[in-house]
C-alpha cells in the first residue's frame, strides 16, 4: 500500500514520497483513514514507528483540502509534552510540504517572551504546536480562544496527565466545537486509561505494539565467549546440531564476515557473505548459511523459521532492530542466539536496558567460557590514612617515638618486622593502597585453546571439497565422485 491509495491530495502525496515516506506503517494505515472520516481515536502505543507522520499527514491533507477561513486562533492544535517534540514536529512539517506548498504554523513553548506568543494566538493559523505549561498560562489569562478549533491532537496524553496539566485539556474541550475530532496517543496506565476514555467517549481504539514490546516477546539466548576463536567453536557446534537448517549469521563488518566464512569452510560448513555474492544469490535458497555484515546495509528476507546467530552484537540498538525487523511480531519456537565476548558486553547491556529485562544466558557443555568478567568491587584496598590525634602535641610525640624506634640504616629498616609485615608493605603503593597486581590472580588463557585439547573440530566429509575462487568473489562446494 502507498500513500496515494489512502485518498490524500495528489500534489501532497508526491511531496510525501519525496520526503522519504515510501510505504505507510501499520499505524499510518489505520489512523489516516479514521482522521479523514473525522472520527475520534485513541491510539494505545509506547513509541510506534511513524507516529509523527501518522497524525501530521492527515492533518495537513485536511488543511490543504479545506482552505483557511478568516478567523482568530488555530484550526488544528497539536499539544505535546516536550519542547524537543515541538522542534521535531516543525521539522517534519517542512519535510512533508517542501518549498511549493505552505501552511500557516506557529508554536507556543515556555522560555519565550509572552507578547509575541499572545499576538500569535490572535492570528489566523492553520496548525499550532504547543507545550502545556505556557499554553495553560495563556488560557488562564484569557489570551487563547479555541472556539474555532477543528482538530485536537494530544501527542502524549500520559505524560501531560503525569505532569498534572490535564486540567488544560478540560479547558480546551470546554471551548472547542462539538464536531471537532480528538486524536490522543496514550500509554496504558491505571490512572490515565479511565481518564482518556472519559474525555473521548465513543472513540475508535487502535493498539500498536511498539518495537520494544516486540523485542521483549522475541525469544533470545546469550552464549558467553572468551574471544573470536571461542565464538567460532560455538558457531561450529551450533551448525552441527542444526543439520543443514537455513541459518543467518550477522556480523558488524565485512572483514569479519569474510574471515568467518573462510574459517567455517575449514570446519566443513559452506557459508557465504552477502557482500561477495550477486543480488540474485543473496537468499537462503541459494546459500543455506548466509553471513550478513551491517556494513553492507542489506536486510535478508526472513520468514521466522530460520536459525539466527548474532556473531557480533551491534553498538547501537537501532542496528539490532534493523536486523530483526522482518521477524518482529512473528511467532518463533527457536530462540535468536547472541554470541557475546568481552568486546560485546557493553553492547549487550544497552540492548537489555532497551528491552527492560535481561536476556537468558546458557552455556554449552564443554564450551563454557574460561574468562569471567572482572569486577572492581572485589578488589581489596589498604588503609587510606590514619586517624588524626586530638592535639598536635600528641601527634608530635608519636612522631618522635616513631623516629627513635626506626633504624637509621635503610637495609635494617627493610629487614625489620615479620615476613607477613614485609609482604604487607610490599603490596602497598605510594599512597598506602595495595597494588592491583598483588590482589588479582588472573588465570593464563591462551588464544586458540578451543582448537587444541578441549575442543575437537568437526572433520569435513571425505567426498566434499571446498574451493574458494577469489576472482569471482564467491565460494562453491564441489562434490567429488
């Protein structure tokens, strides 16, 4: 479905395509027809994709189809809870309209002089964007008139209610005409939900699951690894158990993707990276094991039945969402696997903070990580100082006694005291704090140990031969008879 199929004005629909809105989102497909029919709507969502365009596109389309009549005040009011949202909405309006079409817009925010904003309220405006704090002051001083309001949009009703400014909404509803529709975006809350249904009765309700909720519903599992070699061992073990099931492996860079494909070939797995394949072969039908680097900006077509392995965790959560955008909301029985090394732990923390909960961790017998994450809380510290005496005379007396008892020879000073005392002094730094090297006992770890004693790689079939043709930038599997 395209925006032209939603009944928008022809010239405006062309500007929408030029602004980068190619395909309407699920929210836009449901909300734009309702606003075109002048119906009230309650949208239950956290942060759905295309939220700003979902109410701006039909609002601007209504203004363009119905030219402005001379009257005071705004025809469309967008009430948002934050100043940064005002800037974002204003920027989106400029993108949607371009340079040819223009509408009269204005904004009311706190921190600006009162006089220009009071003059703005007396002008005929097509669309006004306001924050509740300053607008509430102007309404209390009888400087705002909403008797000619034709559309009211509440960008975040929950945030406005939590700030205690929902009284402004009641004042606006008391002034606006009865036929003016109300569009409200609400997050479910014990207090806000009944209030929203009270002020907007008989409203069409739209429930959109945001990407955060969809990520929480997606089954995921973390396998901790020590380094790249350990990740390779885990990947080899997982591919052996999958038994030729279509698999997608995500990496961050094309360099890692190419190296991983070569290493998997040495273990008997035929894997191809998308940046080395032509477009017609970038699918799981042609390549059962497909490696997709983020640098390629290629999103494979996923149905939800494939095995998905994140060999590297992206630094940004948005990149992880792009990887999973085709399977969000799809029921899966097999979890998405994340291989996390020390380099990826900060990225995993960002992902878990976005989800609001930790991801399940599991170890494979025989492939457990040998290096545990270090904790600074377990480091022991020495005395940071001595308690001062009650008087300076006492301090001088103790200092003199210490000088008398201290040997004059440096060698004698080193030999005084027991062996434990000498060891305790040697472990202290210049400021009395123990050195970290004395308390940390790191077990030596040899890179590549997963391919030596504890780990036996899978032997390739005798009748299979992997041939790598670097000139053609592709890998082929030849069956020798």
